[in-house]
């Protein structure tokens, strides 16, 4: 069995790594789960991660607001997880990514190919080729760019971009709004740094 880690991308502690060692591993409200979050939108025992052969499986534990894997709702029968799958709990207030080991490359960490963008979630600073972007990006712009920077050269579909930039409006974000925020980001960081592929999504180029 590989070593698996949950990377908290949105929640109480950004970019916190949670090694998955003992199974089942319950996700839910703080004080009631193995990995807990202080949010009324997250149920006490919201979902659990289980071993499934060489892979992992996540299943919902009857939560009020649902458990989603890459924007697809899962239920008590569960969904098999693949490296880099995105898990969302409680109307988007918690977002996690499952990675297969501690060496998975992320844009804001040391890697052999860090790409042109550096993101600091602590200060909300953004640097392009080492140069600070000033004035700072607006909140939605920052969240969308942080998503794209999460895995350099990986395409992200509109649904994931909508969830990152508009978590309060799950399922109600138009393609035009996404195009507009991408346009603003290109104006701020450079027109050639965000690539679009029709019917696939956006990525850092």
C-alpha cells in the first residue's frame, strides 16, 4: 500500500498535510472526527476514507451537505480515489486533495519544475518569476490562481474553478464569469501564462 496524504486546500488550516496511516479515517466536525473542521456545514461524522486494495475509497456517512469527489457527489457505497483527486465537504467550506506520497509536486512547494508562479497563502502574496504582483490580487482572483498553481500544467475544468472562486454559489457560476476572472488574471500576471483548451479547462502554461 502506498503512503497517502490528504492536503487541506481550504478549511481551518490551509495547506496542512494529514498522513493517512490508520483506517478508517473519519472526516467531520472538530472533536468528533480524526480530521475535524470548525464549520456548521460539516457534519460531526461527515465522511470516511478507507483502504480499497492498493487504492483508497471515500464514502459519505449520511452528511447533511454531501461529499463530492471532483464535483461528483458520492454516497455510502463510496468512490475510489486516485492521486490528485479533489474532495469537497459541506458546500465547499472544506476542500482537500489526496496525494499518493509526500513528493507530489505542488506549485507553492520546492520542486524540480516549480513553474513561473509562486503562491503564499499566509500573506496572499503572488510572485511571477520572482517579482511580487502589486497591488495584491482580489480574493476571488487569488483563489482561482491558487487552484491553477496547485499542480503546474494540469488542466482544471470550469466546475473546479467555479468552486474555488465562488464556493458560496456552488453550481450557479456562468462560463462568462469564469472567462472574465481569467481575463483579469491574465492582465495581472501576463497574457501567456494561463492556457485554455476548449472543453477541457484552464492551466498554467
